[in-house]
């Protein structure tokens, strides 16, 4: 009976780790990570008028943006665990650096923040590093 249950769970896990689901989990993880950073920025903007202290903590506790961010962090935790079930850490973790590409772009597009030319260079370097690391991880898996 235990063997049957373990086989059933293993089969379900193999279905959950299909490339299509894995790509969807990655897209959702990156989108949530970016959304969390934007909502935290908005929460910080709302709270900056209150000096840090008990009133600030109280205002943060009642801030919808803070709660959205906390729920988002919990969701990304579970997405990350889902991704790690079917991806080696050495390949998955460097890909999280894509957040460092997407957050400044969203800050510029959604929040009207400055975007300087050197940020473009930094983003290009990050993308190059992620692609290089992905190639190294893929070569390691093939061996």
C-alpha cells in the first residue's frame, strides 16, 4: 500500500514538473517578485510621512500595500519550493537575478523613476551573467 501511494505521488510530481508548468511557475515567481517590490515602494511612500516609532508600526500594520506584499512573499516562497523540486539550485538561483532587471524597468515605467544609461549596462551584464550561468548549468546536467 505504501509503495502504491509513493508511486502515485511520484507520478503526480513528475506531471507537476512538466516544462510548461515550470515555465509558468518561473513567470509567476518573477512577476510576483516585481509586484512585491512595487507595492513595498508604494507602502514606503505612504509611510514616509510618519516618523519611525509606534505610530509608524501601527500604520504599517494597517497598510493594505504592506499586507499585499507579505502575502506575495508567502506565495513566492511556495513557488520557489515548486521550482526547486524540478530544477537544480545551481541553475535556478542565478535566474532569480532577472528581478534586478525587471524591478528597475518597472520603476521607470510604472513609477516614473529615473533610468540612467549605466543601468542599461548593468542590466546587460546581469542578463549576460544569467545566460552564461544557465549554459554552464546545462552543460553540467548533460554530463
